[in-house]
C-alpha cells in the first residue's frame, strides 16, 4: 500500500482537531471540532466540504446546527449525515442531528418515549449496520466512566418521523475511548456480521460484537486472525477499511 498527498493547501477550514468527518455522496464533509486545543471556547459548528482537487469550502448553512467536538458523523444515504453525541463545550451529549447536504439545513431529531440513552457520549464510535441502525460503543460520561467495561447501544433513526431511539444491548466490551470500530461480515459464518472495536485502551486485544446478518458489511475471512497480531493499540487513531481482506490502522497516539 502506498500513500499520496491529495490536499496540500493550507486552509483554516481543515486545521481542526476532534472534529467529525464522513464521505457522503462524492464529497468529504468535516464538522465541528476546535481550531486550537486546549481552548476556552466552545467547539465549532462549521460544516466544510472537500471534493477532488477543489479547495475546501465552508458551507453557507441555512439553519443553526450543533457545536460539537469528540462526536461522530455517519452518512445514512447520499444526502443525510447523522451527528451523534459529543462535547458541546459544557457537557457530553447524546442528542442526534441530521444535516441535509442538498438543502444545507440541520434538523434535531426527537427521542421516542422508549429511548434509553447513554449518560453522555464523547470519543465514541458509531457504526452503521443497516440503513437506519447504528451500533455505538465507547466510554460514557458521568459515573459510568468508572466501569471496567463499556456498554453497547443500538441507535435507530426514523427520518420520516424525525425521531431516534437508543436501546442498550446485552453486550459488554472493554472500556474504551478514542477507539475505532468497523463492520465485518464473514463468509465462514453464513454471512453473520460483527462490529470489531480496536484501540482506545492499553491493550492490543480487539472486541467483537456479533449482530447477525446485515446488508452493509464487506466480506472478509481473515481479518479477525490478522487483528490478533496487532502489537499495540492506540487512541485517537483512524481505521481505513475499504479493500477486501485488508485494513489499515493509522496510529497517532500510542
């Protein structure tokens, strides 16, 4: 595998930390974060977009959106980006927002009466497992940060009704923060899918959450064996999972 630099410009729009980014359609969207850290200011609410060789642009958003850092962004389709949790400058949040990339408008979703949210989320992961369902892992805010294990939540989105619902799953994983998670489908187990969690703690051992069949997973038979050979595990890293039978773990902080 080789790397090449695609964006060499110096631009304050991309000089951020603890932001969230996601590919939606054919564009890379960057939301929130800090221009410098530590900072006494609240995180940014800016939305910037990058496409091919074009300059990074700050979008003229039509409605006010969330100011967040340490949050997650997930593309539900080619138009809608879902923002989950994060730090708003005062507390860890569990609210859910939708950004419409065509209308450039934000919508805050409402929880259903059955929603059972975490205490608060930051430096967590949000993994899309079906078109409207995500698996959320990561250390929660409040007293639950003292636990030796982490809870796992399923988040269901209803764009038509503009609602969301958290459901705590029976799974327990290692307590993690600043980790990554990826959906993996194994053809060895009749297309049963797992969410694999790497990093975010002082251990090289990954966690696996079996979630049954999905429509979004990529086939891979050997990744679980490969992951057991990882010698160190990092927080604040990125995990690129695109090619069949391969992944790339980019470390920033051991």
